[in-house]
C-alpha cells in the first residue's frame, strides 16, 4: 500500500475527530513508519484489520479536508510567510487566504 504522506498533515489537523484506535494506527503507519505487520503485531490484530482501519481513517481525513479545507489553508499561509515576498505582498496574500475560510 503506497503511502500518501499528505495524510500525516491531515492527521495533525483532524486526528482528534477519529477514534483513538484509528488515530493511533495512522500515527504508527505515517509518523513512525511502521509496517502493517509491525502494527498488527503491536496491536494484536490482523494485518488486514490494520489495513482496513488505516484506509477508513484516510478516507475520513480526506473527507474532513474536503469539507473544511483547514489543512490546505494553513499550509498556504505558512508558504506565504516563508516566501521571499515583501511584507505588503505577504499581507495581501494572507488576507486572501483567510477570506477563503
């Protein structure tokens, strides 16, 4: 199962909305880079069970992002702040991004 590393950022934003079990499995998989087998052994569930919970958690996180867009907007703001633009240009871009909320 290829990893979509954007899920790690989504987990930071929307993790509290997941069940504790899903949040922990996603954290182990994306942030600690454990394999499905390693997680299954640690959690004493099947590898397939781990995979299913991770897939469902990913879908939930992506739905939250589709509905709210918090992660994308905050990452956009961070990108603007880190850019080489002048303060006035940065402020205008930040205002535009905030208005998207």
